[in-house]
C-alpha cells in the first residue's frame, strides 16, 4: 500500500515536471507557462477544449502576466466562449500593455483567481508610472470575479488609473493582516482625476486587525459598491468612510469582533450614514448585519444578548432610527421567550416592524424577515422603560467590560508556534542527533566490551538507531509547515508534490511508527532492567532472558506499521487547489463540517483506534513498568538507607539508584504529553461530529479555538518538542545512571560493578 502511494507520488511528480507545457486535468487546462501551444487550437483537441471550465496557469517560475496570456483568451474565443475563467499561480504582476489589449480588442467577461503572486503593475519589465494611459473611448474590461486568494503580496500602493474603466462584479480579498509580526495591507494611491471604476460586491475575509480607512476602502475605487462583507477582525472604522460611499446598501461584520468594534469606535460611523435621506426613499435603506462566516453552530454562545447586553445600552442611545439604517444580528442561541431579550437589543429593534413591512427593499431582507417576523408581534417594548435608561446615560459614564480578545489568543498561538518550529525543534533535534551519533560511535568503539553484552544494552542501540532516524527527519521538518496563513512562518515549498508525499508518508505515517517503536524499545529496556530484580530461577526471569530481540523488533515494526496505516488516508495530494491545505485533509473536500457518512466515520474511528494504541496504550504500559521499576528501586534505596554500614561501592550504587528513581518519575511526566495526541484527536472528532448538540463553553472552545485558529498544529508541535526533550532525558534516566554505559560514554577505563 505504501509502495503504491509512493508510485502515485512519483508519477504525479513526473507528470508535473514533464517537458509538456500544458495538459488537461479534471476539466481544466493546466499550463506551467503563459504560452499555450498551437496544438490546442487543432481539431484534434477541439472536443476536449469544449468541455473545459477553466485554464490554470500553474507557473513553474515567477512570470509577469503579459501579452503571452492572449493565447489563452484566443483559445476560449475559438469556441465562442465569452465567459472565461483563469487561475494564476506565481505571478510577478500585471503588464499594463496586456490590459490595453484586453480592453480595446476583446469584449469578454473574465474571472481571475490569483494566489502566491504579487499585486503589482508593470510596463514591460519595469514598474509602471501612475498615469492615465488607457484610451478614452472604446475601452472596457469586465470581470465577473476578481479574487485575491492566499499569499498575495501587496508590495506597494495601487494606482487607480490602472483600474480606469474596469468593471468588477465580485471582488474577493483574503488574508489582509496588520499585526505586529506581519503586515500585508492593500492600499491605493490618491489621485486628483476622476476615474470610472465599478465594483459591486466586496468580500474581505480572514483579515487580521485591519483599519477601515479611505486608504484601504478608496472612495473612488469603491464608489459604486453596494455590498461589503468583512469577515475577520476589524479594529477600527473611519468615521465618515461609509457616509461618503453613497451606493452602499449592506455591511456585514464578523460576529466574533462586532462587540469589541462598537466598544472601541462607538457608533459614530453609523450615525454618519444617510445624512440627507428622506423617510420615503426605501431604496436607500442600509442594512448593517452582524453575521458569521461558517455555520451558526460555531457561534451559539454569541447570541443577541451577548452582542447587545443591557450594560451596553448607552452605546446605542444616539442610534439614527430615522435614517433608514437597520442593525441586525442573527440569533444563534437557543430559542428565548420574548421577555428574555435584552433591553439594548429591544431598543435597536423598536423600528423592526417598519423594516419587516419593506423587507423586499432590504439587501438580505428575506433572511432578516425569516429571523424576526414572529417575535415582534409578541414583544412588549414598554417593560424596558427606555426613557429612564436614557436619563441614566446622561448621569453616568459608559463602563466597558473587558472582553476577551480571541485574536490576542490567536497571536499568542502564532508566536509560540513560531518559536517552537523555527527555533526549539531544530535546536533540540540537532542536540539529539549529536547525542545519538556519539552513542553509536562509543558503542562501536567498545563493541568487544564484556560489560555491554547484557540484553538491555541492545535496546540502547535500537533506541539510538530509531532516534537517529527520527531526529534526522525532524531537522528538515519545516519544509511541510504552514500552520497559519497569516502567521509568521510558512514554507515556500509546501505545495510541491514531493513535499506533500513527505508529509503523508514520512511525517504522518513512518515517523509515527518510528516514535511508537522508540517507546517500545524503552519498554523493552525497562522490562530487562526490571528483570534484574526478579529471581534468576523463576520462570518469568528465564522467559524474559530468552526473548529474541530481532523478533521483537520485526514484530513491533510490522504491528505498529499496520496499526498506523489509517494515517495514510487522513490526507490526500492537493494538486494546487488554494482553497485546501497542502496536503488536503480528507474532510476539507466536504461542504459540511458535520461528519455523517459511513466512510468518514469509519476512517476517523480507525484513526482513533490507531492513536489510542500507539500513544495511550503504549504509554500506559510504559507507565506500569516504570512504576514497577521505580517501586523496586525505592525498596532497594530504603533497604540500603536502613543499613548502618555501607561500603564505598554500595554508596555509589545507592547514588545511582536515587538518580534513576528521580529521573524515572520526571520521564513519566514527559511521557504523559504523548497521550494528548489521542485525546486531542478525540476532542476534534467530537467537535466535528456533535457540536450542534452540546451547548457548553467547552464545546464552544473546541469549535472556535480548535477549528478556527488551527490550534491542533500548535498542540502537535508542542508534543513533538516534548518528545525530543524526552529523547534527550532518557539518556539521563536510563543510560547515564548505568555505570557501565556511563563508563563507555565518557571513556573511563576503570571497571565498576554492573547495575
């Protein structure tokens, strides 16, 4: 099975690196350069090209999108295909001469999807000057979708002239970030001239800590925008920003950060909206929606009463009810009686009856109507006594309760994870590598030593060999790491097929098997050390002494390899779909987060069994024998301490036993971290399978932190680090406390009694 998968990886690697520049794959023409060969215009390929839904320029090296791209446009035009979809990877930027050609000679509708690229405009190979170079007449470029996906580098401010007479129906921008460890923000260069730009719908998602100002939301670029969706952390909003955009009709704010946004900015930016509107101008209704990105179940604790608590009433005292502004939030909590809603929410909802009557004029009005049409007829607004509450707002200042900032937690995770994968793991891996190489060297140099013929020393050699293989891979472990899209570290080669195969076969499967075998070798060493305390004439002592080490190694490798086989199916090769991870997790391909099919449940169950056996069960058995050995050592220590007279040799032996006892206890603590592999996988499985039934804060933590903020990556990296520390500590626990091993390791020649 493993060899089959290796063959598949190698086959894909050869196919991707084939001398052929373009190939057809899954209704998509994939090209590794911008020029499309003339053979695709021949009748031989005609029936194949007609069934394509997009062209993917998966460039092998960074290239400028220039006139060479026109072959792709002409290929679509050959079959009268006016709506043309293009994907781009590794673009250095756009040649404005190409845009002149597209706007003058072609009347198509394009969809561009970009990732791993730079947002830069050039004239040939040099940066273009910010000037109006497009023709005044007979020039227009139409985009249905213009999507800036992951790893888009905004090197400099964008010139508005380069978007003159460009029409974009849907503009999607991902992963804008403005944190103290990373900044990547889209901004525009101000110009004095008027430009004709049309952008209708805007989605800015997965954004971190951004400020909405007219440098990001340029007043000319977004002049005709009707819908803004901001899914991520908005730190502040410029007071008059949306008031200057007279076309805006809908603004969505992420439910995670809406409350903090109001606390920081109050509602001044809302008060500025619709300054000159008249009550009968129903087409001017602006809908501000506090919404969620994925599924409502993720947010069941962020219900209406959490977003609009009574203590926040004074924040909304000046809400502009007469300006046709609707502020709504979709209630994610359990169904309440009408008298259980907060007075702050009821204050905002007092005009809902008007908006419900004219919901057809409201953007997303149908969803608003479906949510709030029933409870308003039964609500008694007078119970809140709004006049009295407004009087209190004049007499006392507004007190803001400290709200836990989820992104502070996320930033903390990013920095901790960065320190672990970039510094801690490589340094500790290198130390382990040196230690294991020295162990091999000293064992080889003293291979004829009679003192090292005992069986438990063979386990030291096995342990060292397996550890050497493990830490060798760990030294290059960063090649497949990208825990956070907006994080501080992301491997630049993670999308390569060979790197994905490395993660699936070596990281997920083989290294897991090696790790379990390392624990198993420690178990064997402990058993044979414990055997020293058993009577030589007992059957158990003879059985343990006669065990074949080679057979044990073979059986353990085969058994643990078989048990770990489900790990090979957790991920699949991602042939450059930017919406999925590299490699893709098997649940990523499904539209729902709920695990419901038999195949998915079976695979997760098998992985749970694998994790339980390879971590929990093996560590538990290790604990049992460690405790037994520690108990035997404790009895021996207690007996020797009770003796009034102790020889010099016995004192040294007592000292070694005390060290062994203390280090075994410390080793057990570090071993316990391995159990979290199975525990965490179980928690993650629970959060995907049944999170819609468990209305608890623990479940909310699992849904939000574990699934939204990639917390599993940090947990796994921490467990990897603890295992490496354990690897070094075991030399102290099991080996350096052994006089014979210590003598060999430090090259002493005097003989000491064997423990």
